[in-house]
């Protein structure tokens, strides 16, 4: 698929907001300022975002539209945010209309995991697949579901929250009062805490910083049995949710991105093993598990793709 016009993609990250001008698969210019998210009032943050968009417009006068990806529940047709994850005050905010008003550009707003999935499906590792599930693994677990070459948003446009699927109905109670939610076991923080505990049970004391995904990947690569076992347990938990997805939707492939996916075969080898063990041949034999292509750029690129599709509709 070719996109020959320019659009701005905006990605609400964990602590800051990044944006860039996208042409095709490339971010050709970034905003001069990375915007922190700790503005006390949503309208002040929206003004800061619009100011950076307008700065990019001065250098790229042929920008066609804006796409904005946010970590929360969005009414996609109206671009209205129901609420943002861990951002106080962002309840029932008409983000699309406010950004359009302040920049003079058409705007579309989407869940950030959907934006990542759209980038991978349209232009990245999932190009050519019609039945696809994309996951992003980080502080939380986000998902995007593509069925019959269409993204699935659901009746209220909030489908694909795979991190909230339960792997244990008697398990840890998450933010939405749902016991056993996947991301309460394999999110960055939870993975580090559980790994620190595993080291302690093996008679080894570790600081929590020594149990980050990057540190655990390095330790497993060096042959540390505790780290290898931690990654195996992580993969087994993730495979539980992926197996449920397979039995329900029979995808062709899973595309896995986010910071935790940087572990490569440390994660993907046990994940393939545990997932295969839970599936019968029609679901398993042609299934692909593929690392995402765009890494941290996926959100910006996916938002730009959505913006151009909206502008051309």
C-alpha cells in the first residue's frame, strides 16, 4: 500500500507526547519539542500539541491531516475521549474537534494500540495478512484485532483490549476489577517484581532495576537459569491469551511489538513452544508469530495512515 501525501502522527507515550510528519513509511520530520503530559488542565495540553502541529505546518505546508493515538477509550467516529489511562482530568474530551479548530487540519483520534496495529498491518510486518492480531508489550498490554481485512473496534469502539483478558479467574484483581488480567502479570513492572521474587527464592538478591526486561534478556542470553525460567513463565502466560485468541478468531499471524518484544528469541522461542502446545493443527500449523517492524515509531506512523485514509474518504 502506498501513501504519497504527508500527515502528522501524534503519539501519547507513557510520560510525553511525540509527533512527526510522515510520508509513506518514514517519519521525515519530528516536532521541535517533546511535550510532557503533566499539564494540569487538558485544554492547556491540547494547546501545546496544537502549537507543535502548527510549527510543523510552517516547514511542511502540504500536510493533509492529523492522526492522534491515545492510551484510553475513544469514541472513534467523533474523536471524543471517554478517558485516558493514568491521566487525570481527561474525561469526555472532544480532542478531534479541538485539535482541528486550533490547527485548521482534519483530525482523527484512535486508541494507541490500534494505531500501532494499523501501522504494522498496512505497512509493516503484517502487510498482506487479512486475519491478524497485533500486541504491544510494555507497561501494559495493548492489542489490535484485524478480521477479514478490517480492524475490529466493537459496538462502543473499545475492542482489542487483550491486556484485560483473564488468565486466572482467581488471580490478581486489576484496575477494572477483573481478576487475572494479563497485563497484571506481564506488564513491565509486574514482570520485574515477579522476577525479583524468583531470584530471591533461588537465594540471589537483586535490585528491581536489575530485573528490567533488558537486564533479564541479557542474563538469559548469558545462560542464567533464573532469568531463562522467568522468560519461560512470561511466555507461558502470554501464550494463554494468544491461544484464546486463536480458538476464537483463527488468525494468520500475531505481530508483537513494544519494549518487551526487544528480547527477541529470548521471548519468541518459548512463546512459540507454549502456544503450539495449546492448539490443534488447523489453528497451529500455519500460524506465524512475528516481531513488529516499526518499534517506537509505530504509533506515529499508524496515526498518520489513519489520518490520510480519513482525509481521502
